[in-house]
């Protein structure tokens, strides 16, 4: 049994603290699914707000960190288990470090797929996550920091890293300011931070409404970024943007073009034709009717930051 569901209100932009909003839309779903858990949303419903200042989107109600950690612990074998080989990212990291040994901390390391891709290279291979997932241990060659990267006070070795990676983490944050403060202390001068997260400026949410984007339907997704907002908060914490691009999600890049996309394309076609009919057919088939994910949309931001 899970502890009582705990929710917290978000009354100002978690990134820039402005309470002025530009847009608001209510999530239609009353339930979240996470692994095998079905979690009821609070009675009043969840609204997606857009900050009038930095233009990020955020939810008005989010699960507390403690509650989320508990759900994740319970579902740890089922969530994030989708294998991805991180081949492209590991090559990029080697090039970035001029094929010299480097120390890396992977934030949200989950089952250790990125550290596994780097297991034949030299240097510390450390991880930070809220729980230690099965499978990480063989690839850990450094410290394991058990915490949220948002923690106001991180307990860690104090030995700084050449690279810190945050793949699919920025959308989970409670306090981006704490995160960037922590990043600034974790990374060596001239060291790098690699970030990948959803791009709220992409076609689907902009055309159909943020509250209908499949990406906002996760219990653990709290913030939806645009590249300018990431660059801005990074700069405020002593980083420069070395490189950025809008691209497909890392796991989608690998399978894009394969036959398995056909089913997804049919769903997409129907949704574009009529979201209402799509929802009706989905409900007849006991499916949620959440907007299908498009294998062709560049809906993620990839950024390399360097510490000044
Ligand atoms: Zn803001």
C-alpha cells in the first residue's frame, strides 16, 4: 500500500518566480497511471499554466517528492526499464573530452544505461537518483548520491566532475534554482552539463493545446521548457550555452523509420483528422485516448552547457 497521496500547490513559476501567467488549460484526465499504480488527481483538477516572463509551462498541483519517491520505489522494475544504448551520447562525451579520461555524474541514472555505454572508458562513473534501481550497480565506478537533484543541500564527495548529464530530468524538477546551484558546485570550471528535455514550443502542444500534449500526462512531469528559458537560468548560474538543437527524443532517434512506427502513424493520422473521433475510438477500445506520440516530430531540446 502506498502512503496517502500528497499534493503540493505551485503558485509561481518554478524557474523565474513570476506569478504572472500567459495561458492556462485544464488536464481532462482524472487519473495518472505510473507502472501498475493508478493515482487519482486531486478533486479540483490539475491546470497547466504558462509563465508570462520566461514562457515555461508548469502544473498547478504536483505530487510531493516523498510521495513520488514512494511510487517509484514500488514500480522500480517497471519504469525507465526500456533499454536505450546511449551509443550516440557516449561517442559525443568521448569527443567532448578529447578522448582523455573524464569523471562523469549521471543524474537520474535509473538502470545505468548511460554508464554502461561508457564502461570501457576511464574515469569515475557516478550516479544520482532518488532510488538505486536494479541493474545500476555493475556500471557504477564512483559514488551513488541518493537524493533529488533539487535538494537544497546535497551530500556528496565534493570531488567535482568533468561532465554532469541530465537526460529526461528537467521535466521532473521541483526547484530549478536549487538544481542549477547544485550543478554549479558539481561541475569543474570549463566542465560540461548535457541536458535533454521536452520542447514545449513544438508543433503538437502549440497546435492542440498544452493540456492535451501526451508529455504532460505523466505524474512525474512537472515543468515544460523552451530552449531560451533553459539558457537563461543556466547563464544566471555561471554557465554558457556551447551548443543547442531541437531534435527527436533519444529513444525515438534510434527506431525512427522502422516498421513499428506504422501503428503510431495511423494513430497520428486519425488524431490529426479529428482529436474527438480519436478519443471516441480509444474509449471504445478501453484506451485512454491520450494524444499519440509522433515519431517524426522534433519535440526535444538538447543543450550542452559549459561552466565559466
Ligand atoms: Zn517563469
